[in-house]
């Protein structure tokens, strides 16, 4: 037994971190947020029309309305991710993939979560090998998930039934959301899939993309976000001074940071182990801990930042809002708890 | 990220399992928890059997992974835990092994491994708990002995111990961390008075130890005079590193039992309670994985457990208390009946966030040593 990352795994993680730093660093993140429309100031309808800036490659679709409407995805970045093997990672080499497994995928998604990389990453990764062009980063794939769909307008292919979807003003500026009518249990064919497996409940019941894999990759993103907010809080606590000393010297602040680290490291052990075993119950447990680490981590980071934490300018809110969106994806907290309980 | 055990490790596990299966049925009945001499004899008898079968040294010499397997398998089989040998095997022993002279190792380690001698830990004092380095028990050199006077408190197993790993102040003028010395003190000598303290669980797990001009030979000093703080840190990192492996395994078993009880008594139908049990299941599974992570790190860095133990202990001690609170919710009115083991264990678990460094102190350690936050004033 050696649970540590192998040299190759460390190199892979480092490589993705560098790629994302270069291609989606802080400036790109903030530019994407501004391009997505709205500064978040004022909740009026007036911000709705600024959507669709950027590369202008979203399909438009005529459904755009509200702040989270026809938002563009950076197609050049998407293709670069494809070229780097982000989507083809787990396809066999003979099929043009990288031939790696879930543990490596989890490391990639952890980095994506850390960088707040936007787009239907999980759905496209899971569609690689099934939907033409997904593996290469040519095709953007999304999937209906219960009552929600992420990135519906920007996607080329939608898996699952998305008829009658109406846009929400998404809480996360970088995740446009649509809401499906009814309870989301429709069984109609999805639009534009071209692969013929657009039926299903959107929860992976079609067996092609087991929902526990989606849950695990989502958990990995949450883990990356938790690690990042811990880092941000610690860095801020070391430099911000009040009462003549860095605020990190105050125990109340120090203990918030310590708790963030404890939650993050426990979630890390859980997520990595679930990637190794691929056991659906272990995945459900890892998801619980990763959601907790991300949600509480962003909240505590906000607290450590003080007034700065309440600003649009600090990245803290972006982590919190994305973590909220991810927490709604796939397996709910209640369902995960039930799943673990059933095995006790 | 490899969770599979090597063939050699699986071999070790299989041999141990077979030995446990043959040995455990031949154990004498467990003594009453209040019968200290009986407990000592029982714990030492078990250590003797381990020693004779070649497992006596497993806490020291075996690889971290073998130690993990050992603790996992013994707990799973329902074997006794270290008990009265806790300090000898997990504190004083490793310290002597790391810092003692050849002669000292010869004198003290064998009897610990054979279950012949029991140790206790005399660190805490009435005025020195979390701030251990402020301890005041004095040791004055007189020829070839130290003359020790002072008071220790919360000394676990003091009633049945042969030896005490004792921290004393040898230089009152030096800064507090620099005037401390580590001594091995015989508990039977003149001037040592043990007064048992009753815990909130009603038992006498620990005691006050009064020291009145106790003579301890200079040859019983481990490490240099005034270097005791550094020597001690070796001990404490052992305490926090691997001491809880068996307990995580135990918690997972207990949680399973609790779920069975809930299914039987109908509380399982309460979704809030059921989900609370599910969350605990996720928690202990993750703690087990974190243990494997820490053991893998220790294996790679040569076996000395690091600050990762603090991260673990913080979450574990809290989770274990939550386990007993959840048990109380499952048991309902029976949770008030001390005739049930669950409730006695619930009382014991209240010490987990205090003993071996309180949760607040652990958070200071995590924040300052791992995250690099500045020390407070
Ligand atoms: C069951 C049990 C067995 C024990 N066995 C032994 C033994 O065998 N040998 C031995 O030497 N000792 C033993 N101890 C003692 C144990 O190590 C101490 O109780 C522990 O270190 C805390 O010290 P204290 O009790 O003096 O509490 P204090 O240090 O007085 O702490 C009281 C409260 O103040 C908080 N506090 C103190 N300092 C700080 C700080 N800097 N920042 C924030 N909060 C702070 C603490 O977290 C705690 O909440 C045992 C204790 C227990 C409960």
C-alpha cells in the first residue's frame, strides 16, 4: 500500500495547474466574469442584455434572456483542454485517448475546481468516446440533471430531455443554468444529441455515464475549491494587520483556518480513495465531505476576509457560488447520506 | 494512489489472522474495569503472548503499514488493546529507543516488550497542562542522584505502574523550554505517593502523584540535562501519530452495531436519524482513508509521524463524540442507563478532546506549524 500520489500523478497535476495558470489565471477568470455580464451590483433586469460577449461562439439559440442567458464559452480554451487530454483522459490509447483512470481524472478536476474553470466539464468528460468530438474538445456536451441544465445554450449536444427549459438568472456568473418544467423526470428525447442516447432521466440511469462518476468528479472540483479558499484565507490572514499584528495571530482567525485545512485534508483522503475503489457508496461519502469542505471553506474564507470578503472584487464569492451550484449536481446530500446509511 | 497491499503485507496479515484465531479463545475472561491489579495482569499477559509469538515489538520495529495491519486485525478480531502498556509501548518505549543509550535500551525495553513492567507518564502538573513547559517539579543534583520534589496530576495507570517517565525542572533560571530534563523514576521508591482521582465515569483511570525528595539515579536520565523538552517532543509525536488506528476500526464496528440496533428498535424509520448515521459512516470511512494516507507518508519519511496526526486527532475526537451522541439518540431512554456499555463509553469519550493535547491546542499546532500563521502574543 502506498496511498501517496505517484511521480506521474504529481507531474500530471502540476502540468494541469500550469496550463490553467497560463490559460485561465486570475485575469482571465475576472475577464470571463465581466464578459458574462453584470457586476452583480443591483438585482434589476437591466443587466440582462450584456450577455454573449467574448468569442461569440455560443449557439445563441434565441432563448437568451436574463443575466445567465446565451453566455459564451471560450472555444479555443475548450479545444486546448481537449488537446491536453482533459476529456480523453480515460479513453484507451487505441481509441485516441490517454489511457488513464479515475484517480488521474480526479486530479484534473481538482485543479479545475481550484481555478474555477467554467463549462460543462464533467458532462463533456463523461461523454468522451460516446459523443463525436467530445474527446477532442471540439464538441461541448451538457447533460440534464434533475431539474437543472448547465450551459444549455453553449452546448452543441445535450444529453437528456431539455424540452421547455427556461433560463434562470444563475447565482454563479460563470455557470448559466436552465430549469426544466415539472419535476425533471420527463423521458422525452433530448435535442440534438446525434448519438441516440438522449433518453433517460438525466441521472445516469441509462448506464452510460454512471452518476457516481459525475458525483466523484464534482467532489474533486469541490476539493480543489476548498483547498484554494484555505490558501486564500491563510495568505490574507498573514498579511492583513489589525491591532498592530497580522490577523492570523488572533486565535479566533487561526482556528477558522485550521478547521478549513482539517476539512480539506479529510475530503482529500476520501475523494482520492473513492477514485481508487470507484465504489458508489464510498463516492457518496466522499461527495458529502467534499461538499462540506467547499461550502464551509468558502464561508470561512469570506469571514477571514472581513468586508473585503463581501465584495464582488474578491474571488471568495465566486468559489461560494460555484460550490452552491456543484452541490446541486447529481447526488443530493440527503441521497448520499441514505446511500451510506443503507450499507451500515 | 495505491490502496492494495503487497504480497508481503498480505502474508503478514494472513499469519496474524491465523494466530489470533487460535490464540483469542484461550484468553482468560476480561477483568472488571475497576479491578486495577486484575487489569494489569490481563494486559501484561496479552503483551507476553504477543511477544512470544513475535508481535511484541510491532509498535516499534514493524513498518508503518505492518503496524496499520496489526492494529486493524487485532481490533477486528476483538483482541485486547494495549491497555496498561500504553505508555510503555507508545510513549516511554519509543522515546528510550530513539534517545536512550545502549545500556538504557537494554535495561528498559525488554521488560516492556515482555509485559513485565508497566510505565506511566508524569508530565502534567496542576499548574502546567496545555502549557506543559511551565512545569515546576524540581530536580536538584546530589552526587549521583537527582532529588525530585513536586506534584504531577492526571497520571494514567499510576496505581499499577513500575516506572514513570517524568519531566522535571533542572534549571529554573533558563527559559522555560530549556530547563527541563527527562527521567525514568521507579514508582516504588520512598517519597512517591499516589492518590487516585475519580473520573466523571466513576472509575479511577488517573491519579495525583506527590513527589517528596525522591532520589532518582543520574543514570536514569534519558538525553542530556536540560534537553528534556526535545526528548519529550519525540514522545508526543508518537502519541498523536499512530495511537488511534485501532480506534477508527473500532468506531466503524460500533457504527455497524448501532445501525443494527436502530433497525431493530424502529428508530431507523426516522430519516433524520438515519441520515445522521449515514453521515457518520462517511466520516469514519474518510478517517480510515486519512489514516492510510498518514501511514503512507510515514512509511516514505522513515516512520516518524508528523503533524498530520494533529489533523487526524482533531476530526477523530470530535467524530467519536458525535458517534456516542448519535448512539444516545438511537437508544432513547436506554441512553440514561449506565448498565449499558454504550453509555459508559459515552462518558469516557468526553476526554478525547482534552487528553493528549486539547482541540484548541491542536488547532494552534495546525495553524502555526502546517499553515505557517504567526504565533499569538
Ligand atoms: C483521561 C485523561 C488522561 C490523561 N493522562 C495523562 C497522563 O497519563 N499523563 C499526563 O502527564 N497527563 C495526562 N492527562 C493530562 C492532559 O494532557 C491535560 O489534561 C491536557 O494537556 C490539558 O491540560 P489541562 O487539563 O491543564 O487544561 P488547561 O491547559 O488548563 O486547559 C483548559 C482549557 O483552556 C484551553 N486552553 C489552554 N491554553 C490554551 C491556548 N494557548 N489557546 C487556546 N485555548 C487554550 C484548553 O483548550 C482547555 O479548553 C490526561 C488527561 C485526561 C483527560
